[in-house]
C-alpha cells in the first residue's frame, strides 16, 4: 500500500484525539474500521505508530518521527491548494506565509499582520524544528517565521534569511497540581532528580539537549519515561502524575496541572523573528518586527505564572540575560 495524504490525516487525527474511538467519531468512521486502517498504515510504514495506555493511545518514538513529517507534508499540501486557488483568482495577492514553533505566538503575529491593512491573507504553518522553519524561509515557502534557540545552541545563519531577537525567557516546569512541589512558588531542578519526565524528540536546534545539560549541572540525568510533542497526550500524562515536563512560560493551563518556575533560572530560551530578505517583508522589516514584538508581549501576558515570575524579579528579562 502506498501512503497517501488521507493516511497521514488519519495518523494526525488519532494523535490529536488521543483515542481511536474519539478519532473515529471526529472523522465519521467507526472504531473497528479506524483500528484496521491504522494497522494498514503501520504496515505501510513498517513500524508501530501508537501504543495503548491506561488513558488512551500515545505515539511511539517512531510515531513521533512520522507525525512531525506528516504534519509538514499536510501543511505543505494545504498551502499548495490555497496558493493555487488564489493564483487562479485574478487580482488577488498571494497570502503572506508565516511559520512558527509550537505555541500561540505565531497566531498572535498572524492576527496583527492580517489586521495591518496590507490587503493580503495570512497563512500559518507550525513545525517542531526551528531548523526546518529556517529552511522553509530560505526556500521561499515561508515569508517569515517565529523560531527559538538556547544558550550554547544558537541557530546557524541561513542563506537569504535575516533575523532579529525578540526576547529571552526562562523555561518552566509543568507538574501535577497535587504534586508536593506544586505548593512552592519555585522548584529546585535538583529536587526533581527522581522524577519521570516526558520530553519531545530532538528538534535539531538544541532541544532537549540543553535541558539535559541543565540537569547534568544539577547533578542528575533525567529519567525519560515518555516522548511526545502532542499537547493533549502531554497534558494528560502530567495531570495524571505519570510524568513532569519542562515547558514554555505560555504552556496552556488546564485542570490538574501546575506551572512553576525553576529556582535560579537554570534554563533559558530565546525567541527570534526570521524573514526572507527577498520575500513579502524584505522592504518592510520595521512593520514585521513591531508586529512580532507586540505578538510576543500579548502572548506572554496571558501567562499568570510568568507575570508572577516577572513581579518577583521587579521587571522583565533584560539584556544581561540575553543570548548571543
């Protein structure tokens, strides 16, 4: 069997739902039919994509690898269809194509650019890997992208791509709300040495390597019990107390999960806006940067744990903490 786009959509639907039954309802199928379809897709790929757990189904490490690429292929296919339709519509401009790592900041940026009076639609593509996003910007598939890097793991330059740092922020930790450490305002990373962690695969740009380096400085090697980039399974694992996870300050709050800063701020990440020098923003970089800075502020202002962190430090992150 050749793998087709419809098969990739099935894989993504199961991962998003965290359950064969819920995914079947969402796509108008039945549980037995969808189970058989997943098994055929797994045979086509030559490996197991999902494992069944107490709380549903979760991607295997191999499944995570396939999911990252499946989402990229589906996003590219959707963009192709949209652009082809717009090309055939006389007088309509090509959509501005934005990319971003996981999180809501790129959506905030799209809202601002869409309301800026440019007269163009804005499309959004998300990717797990900042390097993949830079490749898409360099190749002209994206006009601009929100990316991130880490101390000791700065993003390399890409041909034809310019970038500007936006802000540097600490990495927090997400734990079950009834975890004993959740009672404290800050958690010492060394105290989490015996915990089970859920991490994503390597993004090729320094994550989770920089986290593992921070753990090594704290005197331990993290016990990685799960691998996931999917938000719903990640939240369920944390809320059930089956794992904890490092997270961005804007990690979505949900019942049963506490977001806490790490004492001493041992781990940081930097946000950047990157754009194609010959693309839609090549001659209007000031507007792009202003919109990206506003999007960052709006995105982080929604995080109550981050606002508390800033208040305890009497101000925002300053240049002394900046990367590079």
